[in-house]
C-alpha cells in the first residue's frame, strides 16, 4: 500500500494536470463582429443591382481598413451589392464569402454568429434594414436605424467571454 505522502503527491499531480488543461476565461479572446451596409449601388430599379464605381471604391477602402484585422470569416447576403462589398476583404484575408439568408430574423442570425464566430473576428455585410437589427440583437442595446442613403457606418460589436457586449460605431 502506498504511503500517505505518496498518495498526496499523486493527488496533487492529478490536480495540477487537471488545472493546466482548463482554459482561463480571463485570457480567452473576445468575439468581434464588424457590421456594415453594402456600398453604393446602381440605381437601375432592379432587385439585384451591382455596386457603382463609388461603391466599388468604398468596398476596396473597407478591405484596406480591415487589412491588419485578423478576420476569420466574411458573411454576406446573396445579393450582388453585398457580395461585391464583402469580396475585397474576403480576398485580402484568403477567405470565401459565406452567404446567409437576408430574411433570417436578426435574433436567429445573431445567435448563429455568437456560436460560429466565438473567439474570433468576422465581417458581416448586410442591408440598411437589417444591419441595425443584427447589431442590436448582438449587443442587446439600442441601435439607431439606418437610412437608405447611409453607406458609411461601421459598427463593431465586441462580446466578452462572460457574454457582456459593447457596440462601437464609426464612419468609414
């Protein structure tokens, strides 16, 4: 039979091994979700217009702005204007654009993002009538509506590992 000292040493070794494998919540990375509306679109009256020259320049400027950001995924609705806005950033980060349904309820999409993006940074390109709702669902805070003429608002929702979220808004 092992001595009490040997049993104690064994128990201590097991405890230390178990603790070493437990992630420290304080050092776990936050989740960062960057949300933008698609860039300027051609006013051709169609359901799926492409970007204007100005919109293409804005999409390129967004990619430049996010160049040093460690983006792990880029989400877009299947419309030409959102895909064209998302593509320069996705290409710059060696990613493919992940399409999601523009009609998905904001709460449902926010829940998907919280799971899929946990501990990483992602970009979401959506529409003036969906970006504020997605941001509000993520941060559980009030987010001003977006007009049909607004193309330059960039929202960043940071979700800490304890679930607390903050919203930052800037112009691009």
